[in-house]
């Protein structure tokens, strides 16, 4: 059996919050239970959205919680040559095509019921241009590149959700792997990274479950064996809202700055992960043997009143 190897992959486009932390903690517990390895990868590929100080902030946040890594931090921005090679491989095998449709045009040509990640691409530019040069000359626009998605179900067994099946052609259609400015998409970058880093387990929020069929198509096209996937329900704030990266009481950086004891944070996250009889404070390593994936709540969970709410920063 392949070794257990997973990754913590924060994106430095905003501060980490309690929802991110619970997913990373469960990821870390699963790896440590299996005697596996944890890779820290910073997904900083979209430089238009990356904030320079947030990569280091994310690393310090995880260190503060005690979530040590065995490798990294590795930066996606330093791995662009690997994405270039994968892109060229797909391009040479005619699995990609140039597309000059704007988002507005795609939305106007699609059915009214859009998916979470946007409306379905209707195939407008499939077979329309011989190459990128012709696309530019014909439209006056720099094209993006889309992966050809043929009709048919993609199935996989999720460790938490069970058997999953979806038809990416019907739901989203041909998807973008490279934008007009040359930036590689999340779908392509994470697939290449996870394959070349020999990641055996992908543990993430269930808001990304719809990405999995597309990534599985890329794994197959690039000739790589896919990892196992575990998609977890999200953590909501006390009011039942999806966690955001701007709420001070749930933002890890703010909690660190206020001098909150990280053991209080770990204890709360442990309770939200289904571990019984956790006290007010706990360390991540103390709970490794007590974590059970089957005990994680099946539905999104609310934080409830936060134990540190109202606590002031030292010296104020």
C-alpha cells in the first residue's frame, strides 16, 4: 500500500480562519495516525490576488497551532515550469483549445441554472480556431485555454461522503486551464502538484467536491494515479454564516495577536470534529489517537459562542 502523504495547502489571498484550521487539523491528525507525511504548500499562483505577507502569516498560524509539516513550505509560484510542461503535453495531444468567450458571453449562452463555480460553458469555441494566433486575429482578444470535456459520468469514492458521481460535461462543460494572462488554473496546478508530490490523500472542505471530477479527468489525461479524496462539511460561525477571512474572532492571525492560548482553539476545533470529552484546552498532538473520521459531524457545524470572545489584547 502507498505511504500516507497529505498536504496543507493554504492560499495567501486572505487570513486563515477557524474553518480552514479545522480542515487542516483533521488532515494533520489523519496523517499522524497513519505514520504518514505532511507537506506544506502555499497556493500563491494567482499573483493578482496574493497579498505578500499572508504566506508567512499562514505558516506562522499553523506553527502556532502545532501543525508541523515534514516538507515545505513549497510555493506554487516557483513551480510554474511544471505546469508549463503539463500544459504543453495536453496541448500537443489536442486535449485543449483556445477560447475567446468572455464570462458575460458564456453566462448569456448558458442555461439559467448556474453551478456554484459559474455557468456551464456551451462549447462556443470548440473547433472554431486552428490555434491561438488565429483566435487573436479573428477576435482581437487573447484567448484562454480550455480542457475538452466529453459527456459521461466520473465516479469516485470519497472517504467521508461515500460514492460520488457527476457528469462534468453536463455541469460545467469544457473548463479553463490557463487564463488569457497566462496564469494556470487551480484545477491544473493542484492536479500537477498533488501528482508530482506523490500526495496520496486530499482532505478538504466539501465546497470543493465539485472540482474533483474535473481534476480526475486531468489525472487521467496526464497519466497519473489520483489520490483518495475526503471532503468535510464546512464550519459556520455562531450565526450560521459561512466562515469568512475577515472576522476577528475567527481569524487565526488576530487570535495570535491578541494572545489567545492556541490550546483553546485546538480544544474548540476538536469538539467541532466530534472528539468527546475535550476540556477547555488541548494540544493537537495529545488528540491524535482520539480522532475518528466517522465521528466528524455529517452536516455543517456552528462554532457556538467562542470562548475567547470579548477577551482583550494584552496591554489594552
